[in-house]
C-alpha cells in the first residue's frame, strides 16, 4: 500500500473534512450541496454542516440535536 496521493481531476470539488461523532451527528466542512434519496438538492452555505445519523431530527438529513433529548439505554442486563 502506498502513501502517495494524487491530485483530484481538474474541475472536481475540493475534498471536505468529515468527522463522525459518537452518539452525535456527522460534521462536514461546508459549504456543501447535499442530494437526498428523492433527488432534492440542499445547498448548505455554512462553514460546517451537521448530518443526522440517528434519524430523529425534524430537519432530517440535517441535525437538530434531537439525539440529545433521548439517550440510548445500556444493553447490560442486571441480574
């Protein structure tokens, strides 16, 4: 495996930094255009965009911090 990187083809969009948080959203450097399953294009002009991973957001696919209101329970059994 090589550590070499190649430059993206001319005219291609720049690489974006992506961060996936534990029990939280995925953060993507903006501005960015998001395409939904239905084909709708969401233009996000913010410097950072939060994508919902828990599907609880009222503004899905964008995060509205709904994941904070309802925490997952531990799967540990108490016997």
